[in-house]
């Protein structure tokens, strides 16, 4: 399993970005996929998670601004981010929860920079 994230970049405050992550092992090779982020000076934190049944959960700071979704046929998850603010600046990582063993897969991270 390899996770490859795309879509980061520079955006003005109030703008939008769409992140995507492709799971080379197939989207059902993991129990669930998620987006994490690491903002400057902080530890990595969960942003949003979607399981194989399509159930989603979000961090409280998302506040309805982000939407996680998946395309099973493309083995891809997405994170649509709207109303971005400066505090959303950071590296966003794609994550997959292993099925048979404890542990996780991580993608390489993609930088999101929001200019104020």
C-alpha cells in the first residue's frame, strides 16, 4: 500500500482547495482513510476520516468548512476545503488504517499555505 497525496498549494484566506489521495493498494486494502495535518509548532492531528461504509467524522475545528469523500472506483479520497484561514496552514497527510495488523500507512504530505 502506498498513499500519494495531491492538491496542496497557496491560497488566499477565504479561498478553497481540494486535496486528493490515491491508495495504490486499493481503497478497501485499509479499514478507513483519513486526512491529518501538522500546523507549525503543533503535533499532527486528525482532520477528517471516512471508513469503508462511508461514515465520516471531523475534527471540531473543521466546523463545516471541509468535506471528506471517496471514489471507490478510483481508490481515492478527497478533502474539499472551503473558507480556509491562516490557521489551516500546514502539511496535510493522507492516512490509511491497516486491516489485519495494528498500524497505519502514511502518504508523503502536501503543503497547504493560506495567506492572510
